[in-house]
C-alpha cells in the first residue's frame, strides 16, 4: 500500500484531495454519493457573518469547458453554521475547513474568532476575492495593502491553521503569495475563479445578472497550473492547487509542479463521486510507477 498522507505545515491529511469551497455545500449534500471520511478534507461553502441571499438570477451559465457563476456567496450566515451545520458535520472523520468571507476586516475577524472555538474545525480558508465596502469595493485579494491587513489581522486572532485562497485576477501572483506568507498564512490555496462574461447575442445582453462572473472548470486549468508552479517556487509554505481538476491525471499535474494537495470544484457538479475516483487514480499511478508515497512526486517536475 502506498502512503497518500500529506502534512500541510502541521495540518495532516489522509490523502491530498479536498472539495473546493462552494461546490459540495456543507458536505451534507454529498452524503448520498460518497463517504466523506475517505476524503483528505472538506472545505465548506463560504460563510459570512450575516445571511446573504446572493445575486439575482440568472447567476450561472455553462461555457465551453467550464462555467461562469455569480452566486454571490449565498449562505445563511455564521450563526446558522454554528448551530445547525456544525453539530451534523463535526464528527466526520476527515479534516474540516471553513471558507470565510467578509465585506470588512472586522467581519473576517468576527467569523474567525467564532470558528476558532469550534474544536472539530481544523482550519479556515480566507476568501480574499471579496470587495471591501470601506474601500469603495476594492477586492481584498488584488490590493497588496488590503491583503496584508486582512491576513495579519485574522492571524492575530485565529490560533489554528490559516489558509489564504488567492485571486488570480492580479498582475503578479507571486507578490500576493509572498504577502500572504509574510502576514501569517500557514498554507496558500490557488486559484480562485477568473473574471469572465457571457453574452446573449439575440437580446444583445449579458447572460449573468451581474454582467461578469467567475470562470471555473477545465478551461482555467493551464492558467491555474502555471500560477501554482510560480507560487510554489516563490514561498516556503505549502500550496494547495485548484482549477479545473476533473481527473487523477489533472491532480497529478498539480502535485508534480509542487502543490502538496488539490481541491476539486466544478467537477463535483458533473460527477459527485469524482473526488473518490481521483484519490483511487492517484493511488494506482503511484503503485504502477513504484512510488512508495505521494510525497515522492510532489515538486518532481523535470525541466
């Protein structure tokens, strides 16, 4: 048997495959399809301090090799998660991570402090692809000063593992990764969705109610792979790769360029069992190529 376990700066996963935030709900939605205990980890959908209805419909559209979404972080808020969801998911035997989002730094802090007290949640993932209402809508993750401030302020209060999920919509992804590392991130995950749009040619109008949305799926994999490779070679902390991962082969590409783990997102909508299939595919690859551990292939790229 090969060793699939991974240590992400002290956060130990039984294997390197996690669900991506927003694509598997609170995990409960996956109960009928897979055994969540078999995953390396679950990342719950984004939680905000107060309930959010999200954006108006239409807010999702299929694109060639992917999809655009502008759901708008629809969720029932922090209290609902703590009182209704946490008691149901707390004993799932895998790493559980809460993705948190806010409109102000104060909101991020309030959520992080609350989640810190939930003993069976091992980490938070900071969603910095949110607009800061106090800064005229400037997105935290594309402004170096805002990114440094939100990560450092959350780091002061949050005592467990802090993952920062980076936006790809920047000029230099390595600069933002270094800022997150210096501000106290334990782990970096990337990439979040890429800004895109779709047009109804018959009405000559945007398809999405918000005009633009986030592109995900196989279409973004080459971009994500490149950015992960750049960040792995720029920081000292572990990196989790995200972006268009649909097969074990996709996941293996990210591991070979240096990601220590991967998140599977859009593919869950097509095949709810895909994460388990990817885990088994990675295992077969290692066995067939005589690797004793998944660690043997991480950052094994030959150039």
